[in-house]
C-alpha cells in the first residue's frame, strides 16, 4: 500500500484508538501517558538494537501464542518504531509530514557533518 505519511498517521492512530491504547484511565494523567508513549518508542529502538546484536537483520517469523506467524527482526522493530511515532503524532495533532519537510529543508542548509563526529 502506498499512502502519504499523513494517511499512515490516520490509519495507525485509528487502529491504536480502536484497540484501546489511547483510553485515558482516571489514574493516568495526559502527561504521564505522553511520557509512556515516548518510552515505548525508545523500547522499539532498543529492540531493533537487540536484533542487530543477534545478527537478525532480515525478517524472520516465530509462532505467537495463537500459533500465527509473527514477523520479527530488525526491519520489523524499525517499523514498530515508526508506527508508534506516527500514532503519537496523530494523537497529538502533529502534522508529521509538514514537520519533516521543515526539518529536512533546514538540514539541507547545514554544513557537512555540522560539527558532529557521527
């Protein structure tokens, strides 16, 4: 499927809301939920790192608890990271595609490595 980033945001966030991931429980404040979602993005990046350590750079499958083939591997963890970011941005009303364009246009003006080593 080929969609714009904005359309992916809508689809991913709609699914996350439907599955209950945006239900704000009375004991959770909005900022706490935001912090948790950022931490979960970090977790996905860490899982991608662990796949590199296992040298699982391609997609592979494992059986989930229902006996279905579940995709795993570095590409899947990177996809999970993007999915969580798109969901968070959609839930906060952030037009990520617009922000990406602004940031990329700025990055085009920066010097080589702009003072960084990596």
